[in-house]
C-alpha cells in the first residue's frame, strides 16, 4: 500500500511539473500581436479532378480573392511526360500571371508533391532501375530550378513534400541523406531559402526541421481513415505547434503552416461525395475556426488547403459561403 501510494504521488508530481512547464512555455512563446500572412496551395491537377476550369479558378484566386502568396506543385508526370521531353506551359502560365500581380510563390520541386498520391511519376519511370530513377529525380530538380530561378516571383523553393512520411501516399521510401542531397543541389543552383515540410500531427518533425531554412507543418483538425472513420484533433491546442517548434529551437519567423485544412477530408471521390458529408469536416464556419486557430500558432504564414474545392462549391454547386468566408484573410 505504501509503495502504491508513493508511485501515485510521483506520477502526480510529474504531471504537475509537466503542466507547469507547458504553461510557462505557452506564455513565453506566445505574442498576441504577431501577425500571420495567409496564402494558398494551388493544384492544377486537383482542379481538373474537381471538374473545374483550372485557369479560371487560378485567376479568380488572384483577382477576386486577391491572394498574393501561392504554393505551386510541379508534378513530374505533367512537366516531363516523356523522358527528356518537357512541357512547362502550365507552370509558366501560373508564374507569369502571379508576377503580373506581384504575388510571391513557393515552388515545390522533387518527386513527392502536394496532393494524393504524393508521388506523380510519369509512366516511363516504371521501367527504370532505382538508381536511374534517382538520377532522373535529381535531373528533374535541376531543370526546374534553372528554368525558374530568374523569375522574381519565386520567393522560396520547397524540396519534396513531407519526404520522410513514408506511410502516407504511394511513394518509395526516401532517406535522410537523399533529402539532404536534394537540398544541397538546390542550394548550389540558387540562393533563395529552402522550405522543408512534415506532418504536424503524425511526426516529431525531427530530423527535417533541422535541414531547411524554413519549416512548414500541416495542420489538420478533422481527418478520416477506413479503420476508425472520422478523427477530431480537438484535444490539441494551437500552442502544441508553437511549443514543438520552440523545443526544436526553430524561430517562429522560420515556421509556417504549409497545409492548413480548409477543405473536407474526402473518404471517396470529392465530386461524388454528398455535400452533407463534405460539410461535416469543412464549411464556412469551420474555415474561419481553423484560420483563427492557426493565428495562435504565431507562425509567420499559413497556406490554405482547398481553394479548388471552394471554387467548385461556388461555381458548380452554387454555394459561395466558403469562398466568401476565406475572402477576409487576403
């Protein structure tokens, strides 16, 4: 009985110490006056999957919502559909339109890119041995950086997307050394800052947070998987992300939310999912709630995830509520 009582007291003391430490870190790292900049990730490929005119959606983003910070993927299968035969037409157009409006771009390079299935390999890659694929990836990165490094709108290079999150997406496993090699390659070609990203809820962030100049996390409040259905991260306060960055000694000015959930988590094909089901995980009120929550991280920026869905909802389904809710953040 005495031993059990002692163990209980020790556990309670540990919990108390941790709670006090967390509270002190929370106060020490939070600045209520710090401003956050909002941007969006725009995926031409996902816009097409939603059945919308991707160019019209992109221009509406720039001219109606006045978005001025954009993250753009460079999907391998789109820019090099045949070996050594490149097609940069769509990326060129997006960058040129952004430059006309003095917008700033994060351009993603590498094999893993934002949007499922993460790796968007061209068909011809499947017949190559792994060492040749690796060489082709490096060549692809070099080609993209050299092509766009003289564009004033390119502010940041993102190298890969959550590169060590190997249990998510259809991608071969990457190693830490491979990520470092790609960072080194980009740095040898250009002086702009490099962004590295990782999952906010499914990762410790180490070692990726130590690699790039900037670090971007995902921030999701509601997800879905086939084993448990919907999962709500209601128990995670915004200070969790802020304190996590502080523990890795990453300044808040070098932190951003690269993927802020502002679209539904689709169990099935998005256009084929009933709106009532979609609105369970995202709607106008939840967008505002997530955006306001993100402010409390005190990070420098947050990039909304889902503008293609907002446009689809507005122009295909006749519901502009989410589009209008997002407007005030730009």
